[in-house]
């Protein structure tokens, strides 16, 4: 929605009209255009999945609810209390979305015009506010990455009087006992999620943008400040609505914020100093560091953490039951393929065949060379605890337990999946867990 509002707002600014009849008409045209384009892209995406990935068949026929799912899911959560389901009210929700975009665009343009007609009164305050909010997001994000964990009941029990946010995944809490402090910590954790998933060079760029707003020198500083404040507002709104905090849920505001700051910094500073040798060298060094920082985590898509986020070895080698810190080594299913490659090396070196891999999280490995993949709960009395079986225990599933499996602390794994000293998965051979067979059977 924020992307649509900013696009429609940019259309109005380009037209530079002052008659509100024209404003409403142009807003309606822009909203219709951007929503139809979005729906068309959604339909094309589903058809691509159906034809090229699903061999012409999907689990369900493509309906309008599927096409509009990305735009209506939040409405379904608010009005129906369901998530990740195709709603029967998709058309109504799309209409409501169009109305909200229209209202937000018109209001934003009204505020813009007020500021434009009172530049000396409002411009400095708006720009300073944008820079201050951006700086606070960075500062609170860094603080939250170290000191504000997200806790999940019942794995980390709620204390009497402590507030929580109920979601489909559990009850999130932050050790707060008032609504204000709970929502504040919820927002801090959301900021930490964003900042800990950005390369350090990008954070430096955001800081440069905050300084630029404070200087109030660029001719488009009001536009830039509006975009930044809108992006921050979206994150705060989603956090206060108990949206689970993850970088993928904040993709649009992150992209808008980064592109806006880059444009502002480029227009104000880089075009003026690009030919200075020292500055050019500094820019090249930043680009190299940025690429190196990302390269450490390839091909993983979920576990990235910037170089400044340094924690103790004990932190990285353990599991905190019911607690998760932003930027911690959290995988999202890809750990099975990474663990599988390591297991494949062990198997090939020892010339072992007919290997079964048990996982406590997911069992999807697209390029599986032929191993049998099973869930940990499929362990039974016929399971072979020998060199032909391996067990992959992932932190993302382990932290959702009331107590850790004893072998996690008692038995050294044959290998692990880890990045910069933080383990995201422990890998055991069947022989290592033979004496824990009863435990695994009881835990089914």
C-alpha cells in the first residue's frame, strides 16, 4: 500500500494541480492504474508458477482471491481473524484498499501543499523530523538487536501481568506490563529486524541521509522526508497490529527507504564529489566491503547479519528456549539442503548407501541426489540408528520447545551448519543417537 500511495502522490506532484476536483480525479486514475497493474502482475506470476513450475496444474484453480491474496491477507487477519487463506471477500477488500490508497494520497498531497505554501514555517521542521526519526530507527534497531529478544509463550512462559501479542504462531511478549511499553518494545524489535538484515554500508547510507535531512539543503527534501516518515509509519503500524516481525514482511518500506536515501545522497553530495580521488576510493572500498559482507552468507537467504552484530561464542553455540534475537542465525528451510551437502560428503567418503535423513523442521531439498527425507516425528521402532541415518536439528524448531533434547548439550554433532560462529543446525549420525532412541520415540 505504501508503494501505491507514494506512486499516486508522485503523480499528483508532477501534475502540480491545486483544484481539488482535479486532485480527486487524478488520484482515482492513479489508484486504478496502480491496483490493476499489481493485480495483473499477480496473475502473471501465478500463471508462470502453474505452467513452468507446476506442469500446468496447481492444487486449486486460479481465482481472483488467489491473485489478490497479497493485497487482501492483512484485511482477512483484521476482519476475519484468519491468515494465509484465500478470502471469499477479496473483491470487497480490494475495493477497501483502493479507498484507503485514495484517502492517504489525497491527505498526503494536502499536507504537501500546506508545506509548499509555508516553506519558511514548515520545511525545516519536516526535514529535521524525517532525519531525527531515521536516526532513531537506526539507534533503536542496533539497541534492539542486542537487548530486546522476542519471546514466545508457552516456550518462554508469560509472567503474571505481562502483556503479549497473540498471533497464529504463538503469543509474543517482551517483558512489558503496560500497553505503551509493550507496543514500544514491539516496534523496537521490528526496527532491530530491519537494521540487522541490512548490510553495514546500507546503514551508513541511511545515517548519511539522516544528516542530509538535518542540513535541509536539497530542493526535494520534503519529498524525501515524506517517503522516509511513511516507511517508518508502515513498520510501526504493522508492529502495533501484531504482524510477526521479519524482514520479508517489511520489504516495501525497506526498499522505498533505501532508494529514497540513495537518491537524496546522490543528488546532494555524490554528484558534487564523484571526481575527487579520495572520495571515489572510499566509495569503492564501501562497495567491496558490502559485497564481501553478503558473500560470507551465500547461498543462504535468511541468516545474514552485518559485521557489527557480534555476539559471544556461548550465544552462537546454544539455543534460548522461546527467545529469539533479531539477526540471530535463523534459517527458513534452506538448512536441510546445506546440511544435506555436508552429509553427502560424509557418505561419499565412507561409501555408505541407502541413507535416510530425519529433520525436525522441513523436508524439502530440491536438488536431493537421492536420499530418503523424513520428519523427525516419523522415527519409529524400525528406524536404524547406524551409519545409514542422519538427524538434522534446526534451531528454528528447537527454540519452540519447553526443553531441549538432552543430546544437544551432551553429544558433539558430527558437523553443524553455521555462519560466523552461530549455529543454525546440528547434524548427528544415527550411531550417536542410539542411546536416545527411546527419547525420540516418546517425543513423537
